[in-house]
C-alpha cells in the first residue's frame, strides 16, 4: 500500500493527473456504500443562475422553479397551495437585499444572490438558493423534487 498526500487546492500537477481515477473511485464508493444511482447529478448538470428577472436563464426557468418549490413545500412541509404560490416564492426566494456586484478580484459569476439549479433529463430537480459574498457562500434554502429524494440532493448540495 502506498499513500500519497496530493495538494488539491491549489491543484498540484499530481492532483490533476490523478483526478479522473480518484473521481471513479469516489463514484464507485458512493454507489456501493451509499447506494447512489449511477446517474446522480454531476457538475455538468448544475447551473448557477443570478436571481434577476433581467437574466434570461432566470426568466426562462422561473415557472419551472416556482412549480418545483410549490411541490416541495406541499409534500415536505405540508403547506397549502396558497402558502406557496408565485408571489410567496418570489418574496421568499427571489427578492434579495443584495446588490449584484462584479469585483475585479472576485469570482467570475460575481457577488450576489443565485439559484444553483440541479438539472436531470432536461428538468430542474433541485434548487439551492445561495448568496455569494466576498468571504463566504451562504446557503439560504434548498428545495427539491420529492420524487428524487433517493438522490439525497440536500446532502449533495451541502457537500458541493
């Protein structure tokens, strides 16, 4: 048995060279130990969308997100339909006091409020509402399609 300590941040050349192999071991581990399905969402199926009605991705996914929010609230929290309509969704998870900001030394996406959308087979299956700030990322709320609860999307989102 040989054990190596490989710098992951910033990624060393060894980390980059062994990334795919390490990922495959991780994926096998998740499937065998945690019973994850092989089609669990990957990084390619996650979109970071600014919370702004000016943003085309946000506008085009708004209805799907609001519908998913209502389904989640009624199934998981036993809310009534009137408790989780579009107005309540907008007030709770879209209206933010944060101003979008693009600092030259900040992240490419900028600072502000975002919906981290998890897509599977062309539809949103979960949304993490997050605030990206200069010194932290704050998880505001996560909602998911209860039909996909077996994917443990809350755990996946927290680890991501």
